[in-house]
């Protein structure tokens, strides 16, 4: 598995042996649109390059100092009720991605 640079960015070989494009947005590299990644050392735990239609936005979400225990049903239900995950809204919001992670 190696990387290869081209004019549109860098390419990488995925587990399924297909070439995929790395997307660079404001100095951050993403494996694709709408794919969350961890961001160690940043102000938030996760970042995602969200795309909905023609709109693209860098969305950061999650408290880096907290652990999520979504395997505990009571905590999961409490989080989803507290954040209104029944109607998470648009993909361009942190609420959407936090609810999707839970």
C-alpha cells in the first residue's frame, strides 16, 4: 500500500484494492466526503468534510475530554433525547454527525 501524488491531490489504496482520492480542505486531509475522522490534539474529537448537494463544510464535533459509552442503553437514550436526535437536521451541522455517531 503506497501513496501516489497527482494534480488533484494524493491517491491511496484502500482495503478493497481500489484507488481513492485524498481530499485536502483548508490544510486537513480527508479520505472522502461525509466520512468522520478522529482529530487528536484538536479542539474537537472528530472532524468530517460534510457535503450536501453543492455545499461543502468542515464540521467538528465531540468533546475530546469525554469518553462516549454508547454501549450503555440508558446513556444512549439520554444523549439522543437531550440532543433531539429524532430530527438531526442537515449533514452540514455538528448535531447531525454527533447523533449519527450515537
